């Protein structure tokens, strides 16, 4: 039974980046104002996500690693549950912990109603079993360390790519969250090198500066189209920043696109963006894009790829036209 559970977990936690995504999401859900993500060897040796969020008591911590436990009310509709989690709620910590060794340190915030929150707790969870729970000194908030990832699922371990590739996946995930949450200070460190750190005090432009650097940030053009400014279709607004056609990279990984604040990818969005640039980019090049789309939940089919964040719209053509139009207007305003 354990073996079956592990195989299932290995299907869900595909690679270090899948764990990073879940841990980062938990930190943001915990109302953190800063989240520090540290990985070693692309996340295969170590993943640590530390936040200053509301933290957990010892009882919370024990519950958090149990199967099917969530403290979050599942009142949100399909888009939320389908796109934002591993596919089922209250499973991430348990699932990651069944294919790795988790060391969680947490201390509840002493502010608010629970002023007696008290000290911290360390819980070690190894391959699906609680190994020990003890009091510890730690700052308010939570830090989750993942080591020995896939040690008990050799087939999955073998499936991992090079450190550079695994880190690229981690980087892409953390980047997307950093750009979508400029009010949270998010940092990423790989093998003792700080890759980026946002301040948590700026706007989208400031987050772009922190993540991509000055050259890209200074070339960004604002996109803002709502309602009547858009052709007919399911999108209510398209906003964000897109780079000058001469500032580009050859990888589509630089397209950070969001539907209702969830990081997603969709062919229609990508094609709409690329269509707006037309031939200005030159072959095989992609712009830097941070683009937020607002849509009525009904118009998105999140079941295309519940884990991979690939979404499809009921009317892909209309979405493509709307995105194309919004980005093209922004470029036109800049004489491009
Ligand atoms: P879900 O996020 O779907 O609830 P998880 O397995 O990711 O499921 O987390 C289980 C529970 O553990 C959460 O509902 C939350 O109560 C608690 N938790 C996890 N990570 C954190 C964190 N960083 N800070 C505070 N609580 C956390
Ligand atoms: Mg979660």
C-alpha cells in the first residue's frame, strides 16, 4: 500500500520545482510578507522555503503532514482548485513528505488574537512517517526543508534532468510567483548564490527590475486594456508589461502569464502575444512578458492539464484576438 502511495506521489511530485511550487504557495497562503527559497543542486539535494507567515502550532504541524488535511476552506470554484494545487487539496505536504525527508520548523505569530502562541516546533517527517516532534527555537513563521527527494523512488530519481535543467524549472516557478506578488519579498538562492530578491515594497515594474535586471525593466511597455477597449471575448481585462521588441530572448520561459492571478500557460495567450509583435522579434525569439488576464471562470477549461497549468478557453480564437489587440495597442502607442 505504501509503495502504491509512493508511486502515486512520484506522479504528482514530478521534480523539485513541483515541490517548490507547493511550498511557495503555502507560504503565500499563510500571509507571508517574505519568502526565501533556497535550493541546492537544482533542488535535488535541498529545497528550503522559509516564510514569516502565520506559522503553525505543534498540533497544526502534526495535522499538516497528515493525509487529506487542509486548514483552507474549499469554497473557491474550479479555477482555484484545478489550477492552484497538485490536483487535490490538503495533500501537498503529505505527498512531498512521502517521497522525501521533510524538516519543518514553525512558530505561530504572536500577534492578533492568539497572543499565547508561544514557542516553535520542529517536526521531521521521513518517507511518510513522523520521525520526531520537538520544541525548537525559531523565528515566527515556517520553514520547510526537503532533502532526500525521491530517495525511496529510484525510478523517479533517475528521471531527473541535469542540475541546470532542474534549476531552470525552479527558477521559472519562483519568478512567476515573484512577479505576481510584488508586495511580498521573495528571494531565490541556488548553491549559495542569490539569483534574485524582490523588495516586497514595489509594484510590478520593481519586481521586474529585481528579477530580470535593469536592461529588461527599462524596456518594458505597459499594457492596459479593459472592457470596450478589447474585441469581444471572454477576457474582461488584459494588463501588465511587455518588452520592447529589441529586448528579447530565445526562450518562451520569459512569458509569465496569469489568468485571474493564477500562473498559467495557454496557447491562445502565447499566440496572441506573438501575433501582436508580428515580425518585429525575428525568428524564434520571445519577448519578456508579464501579463494578467481577467476572465469569467466559466470560460476556462482547467482540466486540460490540472498539474501543468496549461489552460484552454472555450473560445481560444476570441482570447487570441483580445490579447493580440491589447498588446498591439500598447506597442503602437510606443510607435512600434
Ligand atoms: P493545502 O495547502 O491544500 O491546505 P498542504 O498539504 O499544502 O495542503 O498544507 C496542509 C496545511 O498545512 C495547510 O492547510 C496549512 O494549514 C498548513 N501549512 C502548510 N504550509 C504552511 C506554511 N508555510 N505556513 C502556515 N501553515 C502552513
Ligand atoms: Mg498547499
